[in-house]
C-alpha cells in the first residue's frame, strides 16, 4: 500500500500471511480476550414517531474482522451460539469486513451477557460492557418506554466507547 516514491526509499518484501485452519475454539478464556481486542458494544437511540417517547433504542454487540478470517468469525458464532453475520466492504477502502452482529435482545440477555459476566473482560472495554448491561437492564424493566428511561440511556450512551473518560 505504499506510494511508488516510498516503495523506492523503503523497499518492502511482502510475505503471504500463513493460513491457520482451526476447527474449534479450545479455550473459553480466549473468546473474551478476543472480544477485548476486537469487540464493541453499541447503544443507538433514534427518533421514532410510533412510540410514546418518540425514541427507540437498538443494541448491538459486534466483532469485525477482515473477511479472510470468516472461519474464525463462524467459530465464534458457533461458540456463542449466535446467528448473525454480515459481510460488507469497509467504507473508503478495498478491504472486505466480516461482522458478527448480535442485535436480538433475547440473545444479548441469554448468551452474550451471561458469558461475559462469567469470563470477565480485562481491558477498559469492560467498562463499556458494564454500561451496555445497564442499558439492557433499563430495557428489560421497560423503563426505555418512558422519557426518564430514554434520558438515562442517553447519559450512559454518551459516556461509552470513544466518549469515555478513562
């Protein structure tokens, strides 16, 4: 990916990435470590005229990888017993990305949260996970159907991910 001028000054010998063929995930601790590095927790609040509060909340747990790692994503889906996968091209590049997206509240409640509570995340992403859990709890209690609940969710959301004050 270097320009012609840089390639002349800094010659790079390209090597083919070795293909690793794995048929299962052997250590349950590996998955939370991978999620620490590659996973994300999202809370989306958007306008909706068909609700009392005029807002809806959508949750998403996501792991994204280059599509050459489709086998790995499929192994994680199988391991977590989740169904969602989406292929798409990354905006502005030629890389192809494979997303594992879990958006069903029932899967988040019964698979993602219990697993990550049992096998704690170790990075600062654990704070995003705990905030994500707070939002799930608000939704489970149907508080998201009130203006106060939407305000709580927005406050939590606004402190997550890149907005977090470490």
